[in-house]
C-alpha cells in the first residue's frame, strides 16, 4: 500500500489522536456518493479488521479497507489552511475528475 502523509498532516493526526485519548490511527476509505460517484472518507481507527491494509507511521497507523485501497493507492494526504478554512486534502493520482463543488470524484 502506498499512501503518504505530509509532515503537517502527520502532526495534525497525532494532535487529534492525543485530544481524543484513544484510537490506533486513522481510517481512509471511499464511499459511493455525489454527482461524480465517489467521496473520500476519513475517520478515527480504533481497530483493524481482517481485510484492512495497514501502514505504520511513527505514532499512529493508517488503515484502509481492501475495497478502498484500489482507489487510494498512491494518494498523498496533506493538512492545508486557506484563509479561514483548514482541513485534510487528498492528492490522488488515480482521480480522473471531480464535481464542480469538489465533494466527489471519479477514477
């Protein structure tokens, strides 16, 4: 599995996990939704399932279910701040397009 995080994203994950006081890391995935078909899912990971792929980072794990991995392989996750907005940003080489609002994408 090839998913990377920028140092800024890694720090943000660590900060959020420490504030939460539990969890092994984050879970990345995709779900069917929106006008382009797929949307990213990012949530806390508390456990690892049998079909999960796991990447180890210094202080946490990134967990991706096997169905989502085909869409996320090679993705880079960053934490960005633009004006008053801030959040995680996915840079996915498999993405071929996205809807006008940026909420969903196609592969």
